[in-house]
C-alpha cells in the first residue's frame, strides 16, 4: 500500500502513483484527534481495540477505514521502521539483518524489505501499515454463567494458581512453566474462578496466555 499526504492527513492509495510514498518513508505519521461527534463503527472498535492488524485482517472497506482515520479513530503505524539505516520490525521487534529480505512488491510497485521472522502471521514490509484503534474501549459484558470445575488442586497446582492471581492483582508479568499433563487446565480454571480475580476483572484488561485455548 502507498499513501499521499494531504492537509496533514494520510490518504491510502489503492494504486501506485508517482507522488505517493511507502509508510516507512513518511517521517512522522500525522494523527488527527478523535472527533467526539463521529458515529464510529462499533464492530470495527471491537475488532481493533488493543490490537495492531494488517489490512488483510480487517473485513472493512478502504473508504470506511480512511474515514475512521480522518476522524481520529484509526491509527496507522509503520510495519518496518528504521533506526538510522537499521530496520526494525514493529510487530515482532526483530532487528537482526539476517531475518530481513527484499522482494519485488506488487503492493507498492517497488523493491520492498520485509521481516522473515514473523512471516507466519502475514508479511510485514516497508509498505505495510499496522492498523490500531484510537477511540474509547468497548464495553465488555461478563457472561452470566462462567465455566466452572469442581475439584481440588494439588499442592503444586494451588501454589501456581495463587502466584498467577497474585501477579494479575499486582499487575506483574509471570511465566508459569509446567510439564505436559501437570494439570495446566485446572490451574487456569482456578485462576479464572478466583473471586479476587473476578472482582479485579471488572474494568481491567490483561493478557493470559495458555496452550489450552479452549479454556480462555
Ligand atoms: Zn511494498
Ligand atoms: Zn517481524
């Protein structure tokens, strides 16, 4: 994708034009402030809040996204940024030159540098903008019934569960390392169901990562 700058705003270009630039060539990305009277799309809000997406991941029309940007609700971020002449992948943080490569890019019509390190999540290149949300966060509704597990944790599982709850309450990072079949899913259940955790959960956001995807 390429952009032109008009009235201190970026305009997405569907096709190559001589006066357009890759996003990595724009020194500072202009960001209009959110217009409180703008009727923003709530589905787009839910999709983008807290995330940085590629255009391919967003099922909305170009014009709609452009309109949201111009009214201050969408941010554009460089997929590949430069520290002097050294490229950095904004998504995965890769700075190692060995993990970058160049290719003739159909999207910007030029040779484009891309990150090989996070290629599995969709290609990030010099002409790739990452889309983010710049408006209010959506209201989250708690489900009336939360999945439960009636059981007792072992001593080790209980210690891990307590540590996770404690880390969440103290807004800290924590990595729990547990071998396969250590009962990781029971630990996650107990974290989720902890009353302290449920109280804390209202109005707060955090990341809980687990291999047990069906639990979250
Ligand atoms: Zn390109
Ligand atoms: Zn990357």
